[in-house]
């Protein structure tokens, strides 16, 4: 009977360690996802409204609005960790 009790305790310890490993793994995964998320910035509709104000009279419609990570404008501006990128359809006259 003593042999079975020791075996039972060993199984409980293994189950406890396995459960602890699952909890730690889940916590690490959640922490990494939080670090990679854009956070709580402005909403999509607010981003579109602000972009409309900067687009000029040539903008006709919104083509897309999405959050981009490590966005580089290509216009000698710093890379933005998270940015709303709003693209418009329209026609603009370039002054050369």
C-alpha cells in the first residue's frame, strides 16, 4: 500500500508541474501578443476623418484604411512603430 501512495504523490506532482508549465507558457504568449499589438490609439473612423482633412480637394473616396507596423513613409520621416495608413482614390495635379 505504501508503494501506491508514493506513486500517487509522484503523479500529483507531475500533474501540478505540467499545469504550471501550461500556465507559464500561456502568460508568456499573452505578454508577447500585448507587446506586438498597436495599443489603444485612435479609431479607424477618426483616422479616416483626419486623413480626409489632409488629402486636399482631389480625394474622391477612401480606398483602404489599415494599421501598419513599422511604417516607413519613404519621405525622409522617421519610421512609425504603428500607423494608420489611409489611401484615397482621386485625382491630384502635381505642380512641377
